[in-house]
C-alpha cells in the first residue's frame, strides 16, 4: 500500500497545478500557458506575412514546433492527472485543446493545415477561469437568458425581413433588369439584403431614377430595422434586471410560509372549493396578500409571511430518495413563486415564472 502513496500524491499535485486556478501554482501555470498561447497565435500571424516569413521562416517554424511539443505534453498531462480522461477529451476545453495541438502534425499530410494553429486563440477563454471574472460571466449569462426569452420575437422579425427582401428584390429586378446588373431575382434579393443591412458592397447599383428612389428608402429603412432586435433584447434584459433587483431584496428578508402535504382527494376538494376546478393538481398555493400588497411589505417589513403551500403527496412518491427530493423541491418552489404573485396563464407570464423557478432551484441545489 505504501508504494501507491507517491503515485497518488504526484497525480493529485499535478491535478492541482493544471486544473485548479485557485492555487498559487495553478495560477502561475495558467498565466504561463496563456502567454505561450498568445505567442503561438502571433507566430502564425507573422508567418502569414510573406516578407517576414521569407526572412525568419526557420526561426518561426522551430518556435512553432517547440510550442506544439509543449502543448502535446500539456495535453497528455491533463489526461493522466484526472480520474476520467474521456470526460475531459469530449469536454468543451478538451476538444479545443486537441484541435489546438494537432494542426502542426497535420501539416505533414495536409499542406497549409498548420495555419489552423490560430484555433489556439480559443484557448484564451481560460482567462475567465484564471482571473475569476464572475461579473462578466454573470453578464454573459444574463444576455443568454435575454436572447433565449426573445428568440420567438427575433425569429418572427427575421422572417419578416426575409419577406421584405424577397419582395423588394423582385421589384428591383422588374425595374432595373438584367442590363443594370440585376440578372435574376436571387441576385436582386441578395442586393436587397446587402442594402437593407447598410453593408452596401457596391457590386450592384441601381441606375434608373425609380430604382435609386427605392434604394434610398431601403437604406433609410435599414437603420430603423437595426434598432428593432436591439430593443427586443434590451426589453428582456430590463425584465431580468427587475427580477434580480427583487431577488436582492427577497434574500435580505425573513420569509415564511407553511408547507402541507395532502392526497388527491383533499387536493381535489380544496381545488373545487377555492379554485372552482373539480380536479386534483400537483400543488396549491394560498397567498396571504396580492402581489401589490406584497411589494409594499417587502419595502417596509423584514419579516413576511407569504401564505400556504399544499403539495399532493401522490405526485412525489418515489422509491428513490433523490427522486423524491427532486420532485418535492420542484413542487414547493413552484408553489413559492405562486405565493410571490406570479402565474402561468399567459405564455409571457409562464416564461417569467419558469425563469424564477429555475433560479431558486439552482440556489437550493448549489
């Protein structure tokens, strides 16, 4: 057994250096790694400049091989220092690390493939882990949530743009014709897209006065269209900020509620009596105040009683303790969000409620 200790200790120490950015050695390793990645990307960029490559080709090539070998050693060390190497191999960073290492070796087989070494720039994403830029990671998560919440609106907007470009492209094809460069409807639609997005390559231009008038209208319209998706996403981000502001207040208060367990029959009776629905359900919430009254309480009081949550025990029965806990947490959190004044009668309200439930469940399971 004594012979196993050095090996275990060595692997554990190696794992700390390579994977743990919180330790001093880990930070030094990652900073050096980033410096080498930047140097490698710069080498590839310099190699693409003919005058520099002609003068310093051998130096650049040797330097790139040295870095490639270092990255190969690092990749192997990453594999042997963890319990489940396959998990790393198929992870996001694992795939990037592999793609960053193999281009130089592929240059023996595929001419020009060494230029793919520029993929190493993706490894700079590790800087977020090293510097612990939680502010920026949080902001990016907020942006992703906002984009996800507004994807339906953006999809409708993009579909509308495609229709406009198709119509305008067809009109321009009829007005300008092949003699002015609008050789087909697809080509004219391409021109409409380029013009509407205010890119304007200039490879096709209308020559007739009416065509120029339409082009002017499209270009002005383009500036207005740019603002629409920005407004959609900004609106969703504002909603998220409001929820986050509420959360900051919420978690500073002493919040109370009553959790009760009941069966299908009693839940059905309660649902019929108070909700006028003659059926059983997963969970019932009985708030003590309206959402407006609750908002006022949050501003004035430190201790707030929200109301009662009744969970249907038949819905959470399970042979597994983990499964029971998961079902129980989902139901009482769902009930809690109802007590906070949220509902899911409309799709917009459902999305907001679902977002809050996910946030609270993540906090519980953290």
